[in-house]
């Protein structure tokens, strides 16, 4: 049975890091930024960041899913 995913809510960067030594499946993506986002509706979500780098406290919004991984970007 396939699951339909709802777009996660916007949130605020709780913490972030840049990955320089990724797992083999992501070697071509390095370096890339991961963040834990505190969602507006409650809870936290580990996400990849698209576009401009984010810092703790930055507002972010959902961009898309890629291979079931949520991608967020800095809010305008």
C-alpha cells in the first residue's frame, strides 16, 4: 500500500551541520547541509537544505521530497 505524504509545515532551524564525509550513496552531493527543524505544529524533523545555507533560528519552509527525504529552504 502506498502512502501519500502531506507537505510538512514551516518551521525554525533548531540545529544544523554541513556534511563533508557522507555515506557512499551521497558522495556526489557533498558537501551538503542537514538541519533539524522545529515545526510550527510541534515536533522536529531532520531535513536536507536547498539553496542558501541556514543558521540556527532561521525560518524555513518545505520545498520538496526527493527519495522520501524532505528538503527545506530558507523562507523569503
